């Protein structure tokens, strides 16, 4: 039935076409020049004929569309594309290795065997020897008084002669001064005095001043140095 309707529509379309075509064919076959009006203008096309032809074609197209001869494609649906974002892969946790401590069984120590104690032996009497006597420390006897010698001149090891006073030279003063000395354990003068004067004060003082710087060899008694007491003569003599 659909094919019959298509053929019927096509036949009607051809009939309409041939119905309107003779006017055009006759105009082209005559080939006569168009008649001009008195003013020399050319006759224009027939607008009513053109509108009729267009209306016929529009009606034919509507008939073909209605009879499904011309299929109008439906509008395409818009394609919506969704970007699917994959969720992040959660980190894989490594299985924890549980360390199982091996508990060794505690070995029970054997109970000590208690043996009866033997009775203690009787105490042995020890006779202690008497302590040996401590040797007495013999203290060195305190040194006795200073040793006394006659003349200290022999034990003298260092001494410069006294200076002769200038005034005594002018006055021609001469004499011998006898000094009484106490020599210490270091050999130096510990005490000094005049045992006998020369008769002149200047000569006595010159002898005392010189003897204070002199040194003697220390006196040794029982391995210990001791003081020595003696006298020392100092003569003052002018020569020439």
C-alpha cells in the first residue's frame, strides 16, 4: 500500500508539472521577440504564474512528507560525555609480622640437700709469745757549751785585713787589738767584743768592723758542729 501511494503521488506530481509546462514551452518555441509598448519597454514576467508554480511544488512536497515518501531525519541527540575519575587506590598495608617470643620454661633448681653440721672442734689454747721489747731510741745528747780554743787564727778560712785609718796614719798610731769571738756552727761570727784594746779608739773600731765579715771552719764534735769561743789578735803596724 505504501508503494502504491508513492506511485500515485509521483503521477500527480508529473501531471502537475506537465499542466504548467505548455505555457513555457509555447513561449520558447515561438521565439518571437517580445512586443514592446509604445514607450519601448519590455513586458515583465507573470508573477501570478510563478506563485502558482511555487504553491504547487510546496503542496507536492507536503504530500510526499505526509505519505512518508521523504523521510525527515530526526534531530540527533547531543552526546554527553562524562569523565569518570577513578578514586585513588588506597595504599596496601603490609601484613604485620607478629614476633612471638619463645618463652623457655624455667628449670626448677634442685633443692639443696641439707646435711647435719658436725659439732665444732674444741678451741685450741694458743699461748701468745710476749712482745719483744721496743729498742729505746737513744737521743743525741744535747751539745755541751761552746768549744774553747786559744787562738782562732789557725781555723780562719776567709778574711780581709782591716783598713788602716787615715787619721791614725797621720798621727802615727800603732797597736794590737785582741778580739774575743764566738764562732757559730756555720763558721760565721756570732758574738764579738774587745778583749784588749790597742790604746786607740780608731784602731779598735777598724778591727771590729773587719772581723764581722770573716769566716772560720766549723768545729765538729761527735759528728755535730758546735760553737767555738776564742780570741783573735789584730796588729796595726806602720811600715816605712
